[in-house]
C-alpha cells in the first residue's frame, strides 16, 4: 500500500539541515554575544501546513500574538497542559506523527551595525522542543531537532547591516518525539536562550580539554584539542587563578584545522566533588580569545570499582529535571544555582541529568560547587514497552544516526566539565544495536569517561551496572556479586520520593557502605513537578496530571521530589541529608563520655569540621562546648571525649548528649557553623521517682442508664454506657476531650501505599471499623472511680479484630488514666498483610491549638525515616504539625512521644504515656485527608484530631520500588496503651509531665 511521503519532521535520518557541528560551550568568549531572548511575535497553528503565505518574510506577522522567549507555550495559554509517564499521545507509527501537529511560528527582528560585519554571524538556539525550521530575512537557514541540545547556524551570508528578520517554526511532534518520551509534562517551544554570536573570521571554533592526573595524583596534564578557522597564529595558557602554569603557541594555515596541544601543569590540586578546584585554559587565536575551565582528575575502573583519582567513590545523588512551578521547563541560572547550593547543603555529591542534557550553566555550577554528574542523552522511547515491542526502534539500524547523534552531540557540548563522570546513553528504551553504536561513538569522542545506560541490563555496552528501584534483598545479592555481571554497580534511581517518603533510605545507605561493589545511587527525584494555580475562589495550589482535564494522565506521579514545587525541602530531604552525612557519629552503650566519629568522605579529612556538643534536658541546654580538632582521614574513625561535667539528674528527666558536626569556616555553599551531621545519645543519668495520686477531693457519680458521669469539684467525665466509650471530659466548665479514645488501624493512604490501598480500603475495609460494646463496669473507691469497658473492634465484613479492655480511673481532681489492652483475634483467614497503624483516635476541643510534645522532632518522622529527628520538647501550633503535601495524605506523625500537651495558651490538656507512642495532631480527620485531591479541599474538623499509635507502619518507597521493610510493617498483634490525662496550667506542662504516679 502506498504510504505518505515523510515530512521533514518525520524523517529519522535527518539530524539537521545547515546545523553546525556540535562543539563545546566556552566559559569565556571575546566574541560578541547578543541575546535574542525577549518578546517575539507568535502565531499558534494546529498544523505547520496552516502557515500563512509569506510568514517567513520580513515584515509579515501583523496581528500575531506576542510571546516571551524562553518559555514553553503551554504555560502561556496555547495548546494544552498534559502529563503522561509512558504513553505517547498518538498512535505508535514511527517515524510518523499526527497531521494535527501544534505549531508555533516565532518572529522577531534584530539590528546589526557595520562593525559586526568584520566577523561572521552565528545564530544559536540552546533548546527548542521538539523540531524547528529557521529563516533569516525570508531565506531558509536550517532545521534542527533534539529538544534538549543546542543548535548553531552560520547565517553570515543571510544577514545585512541594519534590521534583520528571523523566523522560527516549531513543531510539537516530530520523529524526535519518539525518542523524547520521558516521564514528564509535554511542553513545546523555544524554552532555552537564543543568541547571536559575532564570530571573528579567524576564530577558535572548539576547544576540548582532557585534564588528567599522573598515577601519584600529583601532577596534571591537559590534552587540548583545538579546532580553529582561518589563517593565523595563536597562544595558549594554563592558569591557576592569575598564575601562569604553562603556555605555548600554535599556528594554523587552513580553513578549518585541528590542533593538538599537551599542557604539562606540574603539581596541581586534583578536582573531586569534595575539592572542586578549577583551572583556566585561555586560547588566543588572532583576535579571538576564549577560556574554558578545567579540573584535573582521572576516572577509571580499577579493581572492580569506578574511581576518581584512584579512589572508589560513593555517589549520594539525586535526579534532576528542568522544572519551574510557573515556567514549566524554562529555568534560570539563578534557580539552578539555588538548587545546586541546596544540594550541597544537604550533603548531596552527585546529580544525574534525568533524562536529557541540562542547560550549560548547570554543569558550570557542578564544576564549581562540586557535584559528580551523570550526563544523559535526550533519549527515551518508553512507550514502546507498552506496545510490547520495546526494541522496535532501539534495535532498528534505520534509527542509528538518530541515537548516535543524541549521544555524541551531548558529549561534544559538555566535554570540558570536570564534574561529568559518566555519559548516559538515555533512559528506558530497551537495548539494541543503536545503543551499541552509541557507546562506541561516545568512546571514540571521549575515552576518558565511563558509559552508563540502565537499559543495558547486562551491562554489555556500559561500563557500569546500573539498576533502578532495586529492592534491598536484590541489591544485597548484587553487592555480594551473586547477581549480574562483575561491573561496578550504581542505582541510577531509587528512593521514590512521591508524597510522604521515601522511607528506608538508611537501609540503602547501609548496603552501599557495606558492599564494595555498590557505589551509591540517585534519589528519584529533586522536585515535585506541580504547577502553581490560583482558582476563582482564590485557592493557591499546585496542579498535576489530570488537573487540566488532560487524558490519559499519570496523576500525581510527577509529584515525586525531595523538594516541594516552591523549593521547600520535604522532610525526606532532611532525612536524606543525615543518612548520607559524610560523618557518622556513634556511641557505644557504656562508653561514658566517649563518642566515635566515622569519616565517610572519599577524599577529605575532618580538619575543616568541628564538633559542637550540648547536654539537653526538656527545653534547656545544661552545658555546651566545642571541640575543634578532629583528626581522621577518609574512611577512618576517631574517638572523642566529650568533657561534660558530672551532674545530679532531676527526677524523671531524660538527659541527652547532642553532637553536631559543623563547618569551621564559610564555604561557597554554606556559612561557618553549617551542620553537616548530627547525633544524639540518651545519657544514663536518670532518676525515677513516683508519688501517690492526690486524694483530689470528693466526687459524685450519676447514671441515667445511657450516660455515666463522674463529677469532681470542678471536673466532669462522661461515659457512654451503650457505645462503651468516654464521651467527653470537662474541667472548670471547659471541654478538653470532646470524644474519647477509639481504636483505629487506618491512615490516610500515602502514595507509597498505593499498591496496598485497594486491598486495604475495598477488601479489608480498614477505614470502616466498628467498635462494639461488650461490657461496662464501674467501681467506686474513696478517691477514684474505676470504669472498665470491654469492646470488640473489627472492620466491615472482616473476621479479624481485637478484643479490647479499657480501664479508666477517674480521680476527683479530674485526672483520668486510661489503660487499654487489645487482644488480637482472627476467626477466618483473610486479612491484610499488614496494617497502617494500631492505635487510638480521640478528639479535643478546637480552641486547644497550641501543641507541645516530648519525643522525636521537630519535623515529622516515621519508623523508617527518623535519622534526622532528635528527642526533645517541641512546640508548635496544630497547623504547624502538618506537612502540606501537594497531594494530601497521611503526614505529621511523630515517634517516641512520652507526653504531649494541647492548650489555649492558659490551660492545657496534658497527656503522659507510660510507654512512648506515636502521635499525630491535626485540624482535620484522616477521612477528609484521604478524600482531598488538593490541600484546599481538606475539610477543617470541628475538633482537634489526635492519634496515639501503639505502632505506625513505615513509609517505604513502594510507589516505585521497595516496600516497607518487614520490621516496619505493623502486623496484627496484641497491643497496650497506657496514659494519663490532666488539665494543667499551660506554662506548667513540662514540670507537670514529670509527676509520675504510683499505681
Ligand atoms: C523511572 C523513570 C523515571 C520516572 C520514575 C518514576 O522508571 O526512569 O523517569 O518515571 O521511574 O517516577
Ligand atoms: Mg519512563
């Protein structure tokens, strides 16, 4: 059957028309660069064929819209917003794309003065999605594709002094789209810088530097490969700041010439992410001068590991996408700089450009601040997996040029960045001959770095064995060398940070540190990709897949970062920072004042750090000090005596030794005193005392057959005899508890519970419990009343549940003690593998908005995510205890809570527990949290909702990867909770919390 003729943007064999050979970006350039960013005329069309006659001619464009460059047009109201993870938005019919192909015609003018014409005119686009034709003064000047790479066109013969016109026609869909199926929003347009370069007639066109160290890692050598155009002579110099280290000259006699130079640098400071020391290479050829920065370092595979300067390193990385909550994929230098600084502040030492090359300046920042980089080609054809022909184009030689082009152009552009460790051939595109060819081509251009590609499952072509989301047990097998090939291993993605989580990061780090072959990994991912929206009612929130009526979509699967869209670190970023901290602080039980510091840096000793320590109890610091001299080389440990003075503990008070390892001096990304790591140890100094419960005055009881009331001098506790529960508790006429404890096993599902949710809620109905009264007994004593309530707890149509005994003791002074024991019971077989939690929920009066707790904090913490939290007394208003996830879900939990208070500023409800428990305090119910799709939809409850958990399951990372580890799954089991509630003066909560009563 006859097939249609390929359009230019449907031809996989064309990688460009009139486009110059890719080359390195220079750090400095004496040639004039004129930015063409700013307002352009813009015409949006449903297909390129609708272009008006003469659109490319100067002077056309009357009546068109205006758009700012750089930007993506979907964020400017054209076309529509659409998010899919894997699906192509059209039939899989490569290389053809829909006839209805959203198109944007951009047009602007620029003025060139006479002086300009001493040189040539290069038009450079840093990034246009997805393919585009350009015209200068009405003449077709070229065509290019690959959305995340630059393209340059020599338009010297097309420009003239005075006003000139440039027209760019951008196609949303092209054959390139088949290779740009990354998990992200579909965006189009000129979204990176556009500039004109006034290149001298005799010029340095390219300068590729390979700077390595000798085997002793002392002396450096830089191989400088130049491409120059024109005839003339030049000089080169290698500089350390302004200090000249080496220099030389060269001549060129041809049109375009390759010149090889070797610069012996002598003794140098090696580049590593820990010591990002940069040198400059200055090339002058006739009147053209350029500079590139370089760092001396050697990357090799040695003894089964990838090494930097001979040392096997551990990557503590993060995956980075271009993202802005208001600009889509158009990001600024300032934003990237803030991101890199934030990464460094959080101990991150590596970044993967998932899944395409970033703008030049990101690599400059990584060179400067020190981050190891995996640079990844703009290549993913994930949608082919879902048609069950994953290798369709990856193994089709017709597509070889396209594959190789994407990898090689990246390598040529980013060649000079010392931060880049590995070239990644792409992501999620199966394996096939085109990857073999890409790997070969990359090695030909740059043999000095490693090749990465996760889709090369057996690491046939790649230098490293890369996997994603590998579960802990499998990872351990890889670590032991029982799985896969023998190449060094890296996790290019793990720790899926969707919503609340990822948990179990510590477990991963422990394996990375334990097994030589495992060299770390990259958290998925840096940002939540939500877009800032303000609706008519004034709600400000972030939208995700489906929020724009886009179908099909992957919902909030793009809300999976360590950072909220507005760059607020989520609790998991703080957790990660501590998990990967380069200094680990340990203390053996019984070791007295001695602590041990373990240095996890690969290159640095600890001399740039000091130890701040303090002894804390409750909200006070009892003693503090600083230890300045830390001596431990990379991988070594050192012992320190913390010289705190002996002291007499106050009764019922816990004392902690807190240790914070801090920077001694300012560094480019953080100030002196910035904390690098922390540790906390409970001291053995402890004095336990208990008193008898005060008589507490007289009380009377009332029983009307439904309600049983215990009235003290100023308090009233009401029990419901039919429902078998504490109804309310009032002191001095002020309600404290507005609904008494009831058992619950449910939490508002977190994203990492997504594969459990359906069973939990539609099969085991854990959100639909029923607590039935078994018996109700009272017994009156001289100064207290015992109320014992038996209940049966179960869920809709379930045979499993708990037999519960609540033993309440009500004192005349109003204090109430509750001892709850639950006994598990199962009379069938079906039941969930584990439960989100086992605990109780109660409600308190809404005016009690000031919370305090003694437990882990400040930030929320969970069983498998609590490395960054310290024990202490923390205060917050109730709203401040919640974490406002873009997609609402369980949040704000605190572990190890021994007491908490909830007050109105004057009086507080104080709850002291016999055994530490898990705590949540919110102004909303978990049901409302579950229902809400955006934060503004969470309904404010009429009471304060309190959860006290016997156990609360961990977070895991199961939205993509590892489930909660067994130890952090709450299995159905017997449980017990025991606590006392009192009304106290708000300022007295700490003091009152120490009063322990004898039974
Ligand atoms: C990986 C993929 C990423 C992203 C992630 C899930 O499979 O490489 O691009 O889709 O899963 O968020
Ligand atoms: Mg994908």
